[in-house]
């Protein structure tokens, strides 16, 4: 069984590295050994796991399901070893967390810095991205999510809510007028943030339902910071999450419009898989971070 686990680890290294030679370098193992171990695994399973060519390496259909199973098995083994080594008796080890880029930089990072001072034996790896990271597939311990959460096995601790706001600079509104209804946006220049909403249609609340309003995207950007900066510069009207423009609002550089038509606010939550006994490093982070993040969310709610 030990040889099988080693072969699984080598197979995962090959898949993650993208080639046998890159995996051999990463593992500091002879290339012939890496190739033989994967070949022995395929012989044992009587199934081809990898499609090999001179240019690329690809998983077969059987390989895809087997690699997913290998990840789960090796995670379980690692969990058992960490428990036996005392990780569940003292908060230590590496904690991997993910958060949206702007919120992570503004609010999660200061809490993490404070956490590291309090727990010197825990290291943290932060993955700041606006995509939804699958926790199990990418070995993430905890995620901060800003969205309605689908029903799943994930455990969530709610921290507060944020709004989706329409805003522009006071100078822009003074020159072009403040839209009184979502439909009035058709007469305005808009700055669209592609990862948050459609470039062509913005959703607004209409009673208990939603309506889609076409907008003219004069400028499309890929980050919220750029959308906020462009709005402050007077390019047009943008729509972002409230915490992304809170500093500009407080400074008087942006003004909110169409507040009565905003869709329901999004919840902010800390989520984790909650499977088995929680490692003490995760329990320590949840206990430490949740109240501090909740306080920060309360401060930026507008």
C-alpha cells in the first residue's frame, strides 16, 4: 500500500507539473523512476491514465476520475498523519484561504497580519481572486465568499452584507443629471466591470422581481479598482460592490444613485468544508477572524 500511495503522489506531481521531466525535477527523482512508477500504476489498474505525446500530456477519462480519487485519498492520509503528529493538539501548520481581490486586500489581509502575530506556528497562504475557488479541488481551508451561497456541504459563518451600487462623480452628475430610474441609464455613459455583471445589461429590483436594463458601455475594465478610478475621473456611471467604492464615497469623490432600485444585498460569509474534525489551525482562524471581519464589514456597510 505504501508503494501505491507513492505512485499516486508521483502521478499527481506529473499532472500538476504538466510533464514527466518537470515532475522528476520537482520530486528530485530520476525521470526513469517517475515514468516507471506511473507505468506500474497503469499496469496495476489495467487502464491508461495519461495520453502521452511529444508536446503535451493529457488525462484520459479514466485518469481524470482516478486523479480526483487520488487527491481525496492523499488528503485523508495527510489528515491522519497531521492528527497523529499533534496538529489537532496545537494550532500549527499552513492555512490556505481565498478571498475576492479588493475585499481581501482591504479587510482580510489586515486581519491575517494580526492573526500571524498571535499564532507564530501557523503560516498562511492567501489566494486573492474574484473567481469562486473550489475548496476541496484546490486544497483551500477557508474562503471568504461575497454571494448568495448555493445549498452544499460547505459550512458558512455569515459576517454581514454588501450592496451593489450605481455611482458616479458629483461632477459627472452635475453635468449629465442623476438618473431617476434604471431605464434612464440608456442616456448615460457607463463603465462596466466585466467580472461583476454583464457589460450590456444591469439587473435592478422591480418589486419582488428583477429587471434587466441595457446600458451603453463606454469603458469596460477588468478590475473594480479601475472602474472606481474611472468613475472618480468623471468618465461615467459605474456599478460595483459597495465596499469597493466606500473610501471614494466617504471622500466625496463618488455619489450613489438609484438606491431604491438596488437588488437584494449579497451576504459575506466565511466558508469551509466542515468535514471531520476541524484542524486546530482552522478553528483558531475562524474564532479569531470571524468577529474581526464582522466588525470591519459593519464599518463599511453603507
